[in-house]
């Protein structure tokens, strides 16, 4: 592909840079011996059977292959672009050249550089100026773990000036081979745009993944995140909202569940650069069995961000004595004229609540799930779309049942 | 007819023995009252029958139609036909009252035979109206932000919907004004019949004016020390617990004696 020469150049540069960079730091998680190195040859099976629940996505990618995709005609007529990485390189090089790496610089850390060097599929979503996409764009990225191979997926979502779009992504794994996944999502929310981004991750037990999702948010633009971190493997998640413009807003609502002996570390960051920018983090996590979940919430208000608002709430609930969890709120304030606040808690499930529910005949596991649902309720109710709320709820329930069945 | 039998029940909490050999027999069709001064083990009795993990049974048995409840988990006891209206019902955000009660009923039915939502709501609303409850309370989170009186009504509502064989009502009258007491009593009286038995735990005679018991037991010092008809409750109301204690020659200190 002639058009992609510039991109090959970037990839070569990233590959050269990677060894000189450090891995990102996750508080209280020792990931030194995690297999996050990329390099296992891609050999996606084009015939791999797809679970029926993923059949009705607008775009379905399995490993490095795009299996199906149907963009509605009305969107196409409005100039909306939804395409896979190969087509983006071929037909929309101008957009990629302009925006690729804007939210996640390739040299941010070793893992972002390795990612850029090894991208094997991805998606470009572009919503032109003043266009409102009413129906959500739904996509699924399935990792092919039927063989030993990396899964390196890049998402670039651009909401141009005064546009609005709702995007819902599912990540999952087919197969049980131990593999590495590297997912980077860049959201570019240009002035006055509205982006609703929902991501529900359920990568497999043998998957070790670095997942980075970053939004760059311009003046009066707003990004709503709803993330279900429901993967079963070893996960490092790095989620940032960079509030660049005056009056920009980000709402980061995150639910995480860990089961078995998995480890999940999540850094959720809001950087307020713009005046009167507003960033809220709300993350609740549930920890079963011997698993670990560490939440760091970081609110950083930069000098000059007058009137900025940075709020966060991080809570974890542990269901067993062997569970390990932490919720650390960190506020860094470099300007005087700001509103900032945080709340955090690490607690165990309330025995009296369980007793009460069971005294009405409800079995213990169901009672536990009801108490957990109550704990996660404040995050679920903040998710603006009813569809996403329902799907997130169903996936939470499913993961909890899978977790309880391991006992 | 069903039978709930408590034999020689000893119960400790945090290493301290509270019940020191309680014997009671209850049949469906009967309503019993347990009266007694503060700190005498009445709530311990109800919580240990239900299986609250904070209480340890050290001796004795509790059987329902011959089956030992003490071998069962809390939810199994409930499904065997036991219900406890709690003194301090837990608040659980995130699950609505209606969802919860529907779930509790369905936990007693085969998985493929859930009670249809329409039938459930019809019955729920009828019972709520009977208990002077606002229908919107069915959509509020379980006991979340309910007043003391609302929680008590909600306990009775659950009992009416679940229809247990035996209900233990632990101070269902505490914190209620006369109007609410009448409403709660109306609920209990509606349940009264050959398939339902109740054990009402109370300090005061007042509840027993509205729900007249067949048998009154008096507990002191972790034991049942006297038994009689409704007239026994009336006598306690006029004479107090200390007179009965002295008549029986018991050496028990009443918690609130000096107050």
C-alpha cells in the first residue's frame, strides 16, 4: 500500500523508541513479570466461530481480520466514516495523519510505543461537523486466542466540531491460549462535540492486556465514559480525560470486577487544563475470591485552569478474606480558584444485609449479587444510555455468576 | 397442621450465654406472645431460630415438622416456612422493594414457574392498600430511607406476600404510633388462620389488645418462666415484671430495674 508509507515510518520510529522508554507505573501492582511484550506472529483464523451475541454488531473484528461491517446508508450520506484500519490507511490517510497519536503519543511509554509498532487491526470513526449520529455505533473486537498470537487493536474516534455520537464497544476473547493484548483508544472531541463512549471488556482468563483509553477534549465538548472492566485475566487499564478547552467536560463512570486469582490495576485520570473545565470520576469495584483490584483516581488541575472542577469517588467492595483491594484518590491542584473533592472507601460485604435477604428465602449467592448490585447502582444509574446500562448490567451479572461458580 | 418445636435451646453471643434452655411449642392456627423485660433474650430467641450468624447455638433443637432447622442455612429455613419480621430491617439500595419481594416469592417456586409479574403486582398492590402504604413504596429501594413505621409495615407486607407457615414478629410494635399499630395488627390478623402460626415478641400489652394471643409466655433470665392466656399479659401490664419474678422466687436482675 503506497498510501501507508508514512504510517510504516511511524511504526518503524515507534519500534526504535520502545526499548528506550519505561513501562507505565501502576501503584501496588508488580507487573514486571507480566507478558506484555508484543511480537507473537499474527495468524488469525478466518473461519473462527463467533458467539451469537456478537452477530449483530455494525462492525465485527476478529483478531486482525474484519469479519463484517455495515454502516447505515443515512450515516454514509452524512459523511460519517466507520471503517477498519486497512481501509482507513488506504482512503482516509489525511484524517489519520492529522489525528493519530494526538490523544496517545506513541512515545508516552514503552507499551504505547510497542503498540504503535505492532497495530494489526483497528477502526476509524469520523463524525463530520454539525452531524448528530442518533443511533449508537456498535462494534465488537474479538481476540483470537485459538492460537498463540498478539491482539493489537487501535481505535481512533473523531467527533468534529459540534457533532455528537454514541459509540459502544465490546472486547472479548475466543479460545484459551495465553496471549497478550494491547488496546489503545483515542477519542478526539473537537469544540462543542458530545461523545458517549461505552466499553465493556471481557477478555479471557489467559489474556494479559494493556488497555489505554484517552480523550482529548476541546472547548465546550463533553465526553461521557461508561466502562465495564470485566475481563478475567491480568489487566493494566489506563484511562485519561484531557480537558484542554474552556468549559470542556468529562464524566468517567467505571465498574470493575475481579474473580479467581486475577489482578487488575486501573489508573483513571482527569487532567484539567481548560478554564471552567469539569471532570468527574466515579469508579466502583468488586473483588471476589483471591483476586486483586487497585483503583487509582487522579485529578490534576493545572495552573491557569481557573474555575475548574475535579471530583472523584473510588470505592471497592471485597467479598472474601483473601481478596485484595485498594482505592486511592489523588488530587493534584496547581491553581487556587478550583472546586475539588474526593471520596474513597474499601469495605467488606455487609453480613446483616446478606442475612436479611436470605431470611426471605433468597439463596446466598443471589443475595450476594443483590448486595453487589446495590453497591454498583450509583455508577449504573449515571450511565446515560438505557441500552448500555442494560448490557453493562447483564455482563456484570454474568461475570459475578462465573466468579461465584469458581467457589 | 404444622408444628414448630424449640427444645432446651441454649444460645451464646460473643461467648456470653443468653438463652439458658428455652422450651416452646407452636402450632399453625395459633398465635403466641412472648413478653419479658429488656435484656432477657427475646430477640436472641427470634434471631437464633432464623439463624443470624452473630448468634451461636450451643445446645438444644428447633424443629419444623420434625426437620431440624439448626442444620439448615438461613435461606433454607425461610423456604421451609419460617419468617422473621426483624426489629431492625436492613436497608439495601439498588434493589427495589417490588423486585425483592418478587424474588423472595420466586425463590420458593420452581425455576421454570416464576410468579407472573402481573399476578404478583396485583396482589402486592392489594396488600399495600390494606396496609395503608403508598404504592410508590414498591418502587423505592428496599427499606432505603424508610421511616421506622414504614419499615415495620414493609415487614408485614413481606409476610403477607410470602405467606410463611410460622412468623416470628420481633417487637413489631416498637416505634409505632397507635394508627400504625392498628394497621400492622390488621395485617397480622388477616394472616390468622389454620395454616399460619405466629410468635409475637413484645414488651407491652398494647399490641395484644389488637392481636389477641392464644398463649402468652413470659421470659426472664434466658428462660420461659410462666405461661398463660391473654389475662397473663394484662396482669403484667398492671403489676410489672418484678412482682411475677418475686412470686416465682427467681433471682434475676432486671436490666431497667433502677431506672
